[in-house]
């Protein structure tokens, strides 16, 4: 089918309107018969139906927007009835031709599909002809690199605990206090706890500290003349506590010990007795007696796989996220707490998109240990062929003498210097296998070092730039106040500086981790796409950073440019993260040590 431009289609549509009115009388009977064959019997009513009183406007409705744009027009007695269509590309010389075209529904569908395709080409790939549905928009509202999560306040945590306690209490017919102890023993896994209790009730109660051989309800005691082995305190009113193992300590020491284990080390269900060499686990009943309600909340969060505390200082919120540990190779679950802190739910480190958690741990270890020191030694030194001492060449002469064993050798081929004859200072001997292998290993070490330094320097540069941008962000409010007073802008109108500053920090953080990610990325076509996206984002960030650092009097004139560049930076960041997240889900090879 010949492709037509949009104006031509609109002209054809106007012609079709005239043609359809002309042939209206010839098609009225055909339309009525088609309606009667496809429509259900009309309801009995005193009011006349449309079939009983047809109208020109009903038989020839105004074309909808889609029909006009696509160059097609349909004539029907009612929307639910069969369409009588005259394609714009069809030439009609008689009534029979018109009816033939009207009855060829398959041809019309093919024609319409072709026109829709060509129309999409006219308007670009983003054009959808108005057929997008709300559910599609909702389905794609979450970006590929985003995860679903929920922030919980202390009240939310208490409410969830009480709900689970009441459910277990109702199912097992136990008091709520006992159900709470059982749930803490079972690490708040209701299904597993109920199953274990149904199979072995006495053993489950015993292990949780509720068994019959537990001598009474746990309580603190005051024992005259007792001396605590931890703090060496003694006193007539010193409260003490001991589990079934018999190791007794003062209550203050016990509480400090449990608080350190829960808050400092993240332990909850596997805390051992503080007695020397004792492996007995602190039971749930003892834990309930000694720790504060706030620490009980921490045990609840620490025991559940889908809950984690926000790592920000003094933050009391927890985050609920359903991402499993096994999925962390293919997704970076970045979440935002109500305190505005962004962190990775998988490892609780600061946001490190697009690099997966395993890769981040490898990179940080590589930056901290001496692995690259060994690479530098291998790349810039050689071992003495006799005593294997490490030697660094500090001059241009190839005649080397080991200071330790006085062995003389050639730096180029590692052979004896005495065998070089008259070729001193210019080794032109055939490369023996041992010398060739040594030089190959050295070249590999040098190449590995250069590759690491390439990515590390850029990683460190963006890390430093992010810190500087953060310092600049702290001064942003002062700069906004100055701009407001000098330019006459309102406080709302100068908010573009705050928006730009936040975008800079976020993009710098992303760029920093793109270089760690690229270091472990296998070379393929996806690598080229990733590096192109990385380059575009980096260029946009540098341009925005340069504009942001302009003197205050110039910022008012740059407002539009700063807003545009801020939006562009955010857009490039979304593109980079979305593309990388899709590739990770599809199996992009990223977590391997480069050779």
C-alpha cells in the first residue's frame, strides 16, 4: 500500500464523508439487514428504538479522532453493529463496488494495520494513536531499577508484632505472653513455629524456655553476699539473674551484655550465656524479662528477613522489602527511609546503583587491601635469578648486580651477564622461554595495574567531587538567600538551586559506582552501550556543576539553563540505571574478577 502523509489522509477523509452520504440510500437496507443478523432482539418499550426510527446522524456518525488521523472512516447504524468501511485508497465506481468493499472486513483490517504502522512512522516511535490504557500506565510506572518497599515506624512495628502474637495465641490456644516468647524463639516465622509445635509441642516449649523442667517463672533475685563476676560489685540489694546453666550475674551487667549483642552485633536469637565457656543460648523468656521494649522491637526486625533498620544515625524507622538474598546478583534494592536516607536494602550500605552488592564488596576489598601494591611490585620490579630477591631498576643500564648475592645478570633477558659477550648495554639475544615468560607476566601485571588505576582514579574523583558538592549543598541555602535579595526573586523561585544541588549529588553517587561496575564488566556489545550512557551522564553532570558554581549575580540569568540541565541529568541517570537494570535481569555478566 502506498504510504500517505497526514494532510493527504485528512483530505481523503473529507472525500469519504461526501461519498458515504451519497451512497447512504444504497446502503441503508444492507445495514439494517446486517444489524438484524448480529444484534439481540430489542427490548419491548413504549419508546421507539433506533432501529425503528433511523436517523441520518445515527447512520453517518461523525468520525472519531482515530479514524480521522488514520485516514479511515466507518459507517454504522450503531457502535455495536458491524462497521461499513470505505478505505481511503479504494476507488469506487458503482454501488456494487462500494458494497463489495464494505463486506470485506479482512481487507479493511489489513489496510487499517498498514495505515497505523505508517502513521506511527510519521509521528515517531512514541506515538500510540491514543490507544494507551490506564492499566498500562500503572504497570510501567515503576522503573526497572526500583523496588517496592514500605517504611515502618515504631508504632507500625508494635502493631505488626501484636497482630502476629494474637494470631498464634488464637491458633495454639496459648496466652499472649507465651505466644510472644514462642515467636521470638522461632524468629517470628509463624508457619514454621506452628508446624513445629503441632508435631512436637513439649520439645518446642522446652527449647523456648517454657518447658516443665524450667524451675518456675524467671525472675531476678537478691542474694546476700553475692559478688558479680563481671563488674565485681557486691551489695545487700544487688539484683541478680541466672539461667538454667547456673551462671549468675547482676541484672545491670546482664542487660548491658544483651543490649550490646542486640544493638551492636545484630544478634537476637543466638545470644550465648555471658558465662566463660558457656554455650547455652539465652532463652526467649529471659530475653523478655531483661531487655527493654525498644530492644524487643530490634529483635523483631533483626529476626525477619524482609525487615531492616535504617542505618542512618539516630533513625528509628525500619524498611520492609521483599527482595530475596538470592536475587542480589541481578538487582540493587535501593530504598529511601522517611529520614531521606538512601541505602541498599541488601547490604545496608549507601546507595551504590548500578553495582550489585557482591561486586561492591569485591571492589571495596580491592581498594582497601594490598592487592594493587603487589601488582605494582610485579609490574615494576624483577626477582634475582639466583636468590629471588626483589630488584627495582633505577638506571638505564641493563647490567644488573644483585646487592644481596652479587649475581650479575641482564635486565632484559634475565640471563648471565658474562654470556653477553660484546653486546653489553644492548641485549639482542634470542628470547629464551624463561625470559619471555617473565616479561609476559610483567606486561600482564602492568596492564592489570593500569586498568585498575584507570577505573579507581575516576571512582575516587567522583567520590571527592560528591563530597565537594555536598559541602556546596550545605551552602546552597545561603546562596539562595543571596540570590533572592540581589535578583528580587521569591523563595520559591530560587528553589531551582536546591533541586540542582540534589541532582548533582545523586548523579555523582551513581557515576562513582559506574566505574566500579565497569571494572568487573565483561567486554561485549552491552559494555559499549553502558559506557556511552556513562559518558553522556558524566558530560551532563560536569556542565551542570560548572553552571552551579557561577557567581550569585549570574545565577538568575542562568535559571532556565540550570533547570534544563538538571532535568537532562536526571533523565540520563534514569536511562543509565534502567538500561543496566534490564541487562542485569537478563543475565549481564558483571561479577567476575578481570584477568
